[in-house]
C-alpha cells in the first residue's frame, strides 16, 4: 500500500529523499501536506507549490488513498 510521489525538478534538490519520484507508505490521514512537510519543507514553502492528486489540483489537506499519484509543482505566476 503506497502513494506515488513526483517532484517538480526545482524542488528535488530541496527534498530529503533527493529523488524526483518516490513512493510513500499509505496510512490513514495521509495528505499531500504531510508528505511535503516530511520531505523537509515548511508551510510557508507550500504557499508557492501546487499540489496535484491523480492529475487534478488538490487542497493540501486532501485525504489520500492507496495508489494515488501526488505531484508537487512550483506555482509560477506572471503578468
């Protein structure tokens, strides 16, 4: 039972795992934010990151299910 995690290239070097793709054991209450914090980031960092679950934008507190795919992307804004 696991969740597949993919990191945007510019985030990889800041993760504890230093891997572009990892698997995280699934457990009840697992959220994208929990994965994000466990990799060494903080809540302020999360303000500039978009979290996707199964290719759809999701809230940081989205309850993950076994087999979900989570992707962390840098949110780029311009004008």
